[in-house]
C-alpha cells in the first residue's frame, strides 16, 4: 500500500495543463504538422501475423463472463486448466498441464511487468490477482512457447494483462457483489487529470467462503495506482504502483500434516515506464520495476507420536523481491521489416529460513538480450524470426530461438507454421531447498534437501496453425496443432529427503481450436475444444491436462438491453493439481449470467445476476474440495 | 545569413517587378512564405505560364508586402490563405478577388469581418473538403461502418445540421457529442467512441490540435474506432485515412479559374470546393486494424463517382 500512497503524494503537484488558446479554424489546421502518435511500437501485430496463437479476452467479454478473477476467466481459453482453490496461495491457471500445485511454466505480465512469483517453485497464481478485473482493458493469452520474446518463464505460454488507460477511466466507478458462499466483493475507482496527465486509483476486495470442504475464507485486498503523463509530444511516462494482500484459510480438518490454519501472501510493486517516439518508424522504451513478496504460513506440529510432549512450528514463510530494468528499441525499415530488440537485467532475491535453513538471501541475476523481426517476405507471407539469449547467474546461459511463417493463402485465410526452443532454469527452491525440522537444537528430520544438480528443463515446440475469417457467415476459426517436446522435466523425487531432478523427456501434443460465430444479431457464440496427449510415463503427469475439454459460450443481447451469458464447460479426466495420480476426476460446469444495463442521469451502471455451476458440485484441486453452486448479484455504477 | 540574402534578393526582385510591371495581369498575395503557400503559388504560376502567361505578368507578394505596396491594377487578385484574403477584403479593389488555400469557415469569417458578400468580385476556392465527399469516402473505404462519430466544437458546430442531412441521405447514423468552450474533450470522446464505428474529424482547433491529438488517436485506437481526418499530417500521426487537397492541386485549379477570368469569364459568385483531391492512408494503422486500403484506388473510385474520370 505504501507505494501507492507515496506515489500519489509525489504526484500531488499534477502537471501543468497545456494552456491552449482556442483559435479560429484556418488553413493552418489543414496544412500544419502533427506529432507522431501511433508510432511503430504502438501498433500491435495483426492476429493473423503474430508468431503464434493468441486469444484475446476483452473488457466486454470479461464483464459478460461473470468471472470474479483472471484465473477463472482463463477457463474460456483453449488449452487451459484452472482451479479456484487458495490452497497454494492463489487460484491457479496452467496451459497444457497443471503438473503440480503451482503453475510455473507460463509467464504472466501486467502492463509489461513480470508478475511471476519466484517464491516456492515459481508460480503465476498470485500474479494473476494483481489488479482488479474492472481495471483490465484486455488479456492477451499467447498460447505456445514464447521465450524468444518473453524469456525463460514463457516456456509454454504467456498471459499478458493490459490495464485500462487512465484516459478511459476518468470519473468515479464503484461495484458491490454479494451472494452465496459468502461472496462479498467491493470495488471503487477514481480517475482524474487533464490532457497531459491522467491518474487512476482503484481499491478493491474480493472475498468468499472458498471451496466446500476446504478451510476456505479467502480475501484478496488490492490497491492499484496508475498515472499516464505526456510531458511533451514525443515522450510518454507511465507510473504504476500497488499492493496485493491475500488472506486465505488453508489445510484440511484432522490432518496433522496439513491442519486448518491461516496463510498470508502480500506483494507490492512500483513500475516506471518511459517511451520516446523517434519518429514514425522508430521508438525507444525504458522500463524499471520493483516487486516485493511476503509469505506467511506456519502451523504447530505435535511431537507426541515421537514420544516428546511438545510441538514444533512447521513453516513456509519467507520473502522474495525482484528488480528489473529493461530497454527496448523498435524500428521499421521500409515496408517489409519491423524489428524489436533490447535487453533486460533482472535481480531476484529469495529469503526463507524455513525453506533454506539459512537467513542468507539467494540471489539470481538474469541478463537478457533479445531481438524479434517481422519480415514481410511477400505481400502474403510474413516471417517472424526471434531469439533471446539469457544468462542466469545460477544456471548459466540459454538461447531460445523461434521461427514462424504466416502465409495469407487468401483474403482472411492464414496458415502458420513454426518451431521454437525454450528453457526454464530451476527455481531457487528446486535448486537450493533445505527444509529441516529442529527441536531444542536437535535435528528431527530433513524434509527436503535439493542436491542442486538439477539443470534447466527445455521444450522444443512445433506448431501448425490456421486462422479463418468468414465475414459473410459471421464466423471465425482459430486452430492450433502442437507438439511440445519437453526434455529434462524437473520433478520432485520420491526420496528421503525430497529432492528435485531432471526426470524424464516427454511430449505434449494435440490440437485446439476456437470457433467464434455470430449466428444472429447481437449474439456471439464461442466453441472451444482441446485434445491433449501427454506421453509421460508418470500417470499423474500423463493426465495433467484432460484428453479432451470442450466449452461453449453464448452471449446474447435480449430486448431491453438485457445481456444473457451462458457458458458450459466439459472437461475430461484430469489429475487434480493438489492431489496425486490416483485422484483423477472429470468435471462439467455451467454458468449463467443476466446483466441489466442501468442509466440514471449522467450515471450508468449494471445490475447482474450470476449463477456459477448450475449443476452438481465438482471436485476442484483436491478430491476433498468441491465447487458448489454459487449465485451472486453485482451492482456497478459509474459516471 | 545566406537565407537573409536570398530573401533580400527576392524582395528586390519583387520590388523591381512591381515597379516594372505596374500593370501586371495577376497579383498573388500569400499569407506567408512557408512551404505550403510556396507550393500552391509555384503550381499556380507554372500552370499560368504553361497557359501562355509570362512570369512578368504575375506579381507575388506576402500579406505584409501588400500592405506596403503601391496601387496595382491587375485583372485578378488571388489570395493564398486567410490573412491574405483578409488583407485584400479590407482594400478597395477594382479587380475580382479569388481567395484560396483557406477553409470555408475562414472565408466566411473574412466576409463577416469586412462586411462583404461573396460575389463574382470576391469569391473563393476552399481548402477543406465537402462533407458529402467525406461521407462518400467513408462508404467506399469502410463499407461496413454505419455509425459515424463526430465531435463538435465551438468552431465546427455550424456544420452539424448539414452533416446530419447528408448522413441521413447516405444511410449513416451520426454519433455526436459537443465539447463546449474550455471543456475537456475526454468525456465526449469516450461517449462517441463507445458507439461509433469510426471517428470523423472536422477541423476545430479547440478539439484537434497538436496537444490533443495524442489522446484522441490513442483512445480511438484502443477502442478500434479509426480516425478519418482532414489532412495528411493526421495520417502520419496515426489516423487511418484523410481526404484532403494538396497545395499543388489548389494552385492548379486556381490557375484554371484565373485563365477563365483573364479570358473575360466572371468568377463564380458562389465559392467552390476543389475539383481534385487526394486520399492518404496510413497502411500500418490499416494493417493493424485488419484493413486493406489502397489510397490511389479509393481516390479513383471517388473521382469516378463524381464523374471526374
């Protein structure tokens, strides 16, 4: 929270409005020069020219989905497995396999800042909770390995969360949600400023009773601040700061290894971005950010079974932080070539006496150099070639190249083929964990002791894609066939003490597609299917993603402006993230949402009713936890 | 230093010319000597030369020089720009005056301030493009767009009724918002962008200027609502396309009119819009929005719609 307040105080001066004396229209308006605004780096690639499959969840879709957080929203993206459990800090989302209780093989970026948590074995769960849903402009999900552009953690994909520009959120807005399962969400936002400086402050809370059977009473509290400053026509400065607190109940009743208890995760960040346009075809951007995380989780463990009438504290608490400085240069050379290149230095620090048996900080320094070129070989042929060279002070050098060719076979018809290679260096925990239990200075047990021999795991991904747009049918198809060959998969070993090792090589292969269809006016139908085959020799990993998942979503505007959403998901047998290979379940879930737009004077709003999981409860995260029907009502107003 | 010498020689040449040709046929008064005015004047002069007039039959002055110049009795005065038109409007002249390289509202302001009415003695060739042509271009370039967003400011509001009528006739809906004096345009822009398929910019310096353009273009791009603008500078900045007339095109048409006057034809009492025009497209923006637009083809189709080809 401190970051936000300090920044606001700092910005209290606001900036001077450009005193523009209104003049009369003259030929000067027609003949005068204008600053370049949509310079090269501000123009995103078209979806049929990106080096990989991209699903975009925009603001409208986010609202219509009725989802209360990003992880739940990702159910709508082909290839994703999600959970709503807070057992491992925050709800999880993974692509092509939830291989364990954390999700560490995809990257999550919030306005360009990595929100991947380096704590434990690495996770994107808490990062997905960084900002209020109301502040999100869109979520770009880059399905497929993307390390050539986003570094090692983008091994299987990237979730790119883009928050709304402060110009678009001026005024006040508030929302209240209440319903079954103790759902109590509240959110308030204020946006202010003038032409050359606009600001936003959002405070929100998301709370519910969690999964049935869990020790659920989860509360997420957030505060986020963003400022967009235009000191002159060529420079743009953005400042962001915020904090996140997750208070969650965890554990299972009558389970001495995992008893009922409270856990806390807190994080804070500050980010400064500066972009200068060097002309129509060239600009540079610098980004500086700092993130801090704290985790608290402790419970008493009775020593009576060992014949000692006492107990010890078992703990997972600690803290992590990272600092990142990156520089990026984007330019266009003629009509055919567009290049983004740059570098990044990142320093990560993890401190946890309970996890590493030392008070010392484990520091990992990354330096990255990357270049990605979009080369228009012919009018209908685009080659995306890129690579990232990454040096880690702990695990050495890695090189992640990618080649992708997009061929516009005909108007609206694109074929895509490509290969890429990526690495994920082991996390601090996988490399150095050393969990020991002491009583009165006596070593009782060594739970985990990493040998440190683990090497980076790698993936070689090959894909074929097709994008078809049939405007006369109101239809749009996105198909991705993939073969992701993983080598040296890092897995926890069933040894005493526990260790991590490069365990096996296996392939994740399959096909996923998304069909978007507008069958009639004011409607949108989406149909997704994903076939996944994981040929791991480990039974749990082999079903880390279901063989088949299907989902169908209908958004329909009804008379009177009423918005109807119906979402149905059918997911085949899968290993639950928080369980072992014997706990495999299938699930179906149907959600309904009705939204009534409101208008009173200059104020607008919406009253929405959402019912999640209309059908029977399904098992989520653990066979002991169930997602039961949840109905809730949201009232949102803004001016 | 070199520039000053050049300007001095130019002035000398003009001065000498003025003395030597007290009875020139055409006097061209430019508001200033910046590139656009020079380009229009050059096109005008060369086209008249091509038609048989000698350079010595033409006299070029700036509005400032005009104020200091002695009596002249040409057959036609041509004003390039608002300041020049205003200077000529204040003078008692025997010959007709054609004002050009100025938009319609500037010409109308000149008329109001000088108490004149447009007539065959004081007429204009406008720099801005007729609204009907702009709507036709929108229909050609963005055939699926139905809702045209427009922001009106104090200077542009007068055109609102005309655009409404034209839009209705073309089957287009207008999504309008008015920005009052000293009002921030954010909320109006936001409401227009929410419902419109495109934003049609109508020149108004209170709304569209070099400090506001950044927010307008970024907000419209985020909303995937392309900006259809009135000058190529906006296209370079990031507008999807613009309909405009180049100073050369204005100069050429002004020369055609001037030739008619020299041959004894009267100026059209009603001011006219340019016959020729240009279409400029920002291909990068178009590509990013998933559009394929060919500026030359659009211009050709628009011209053929108007029976110009």
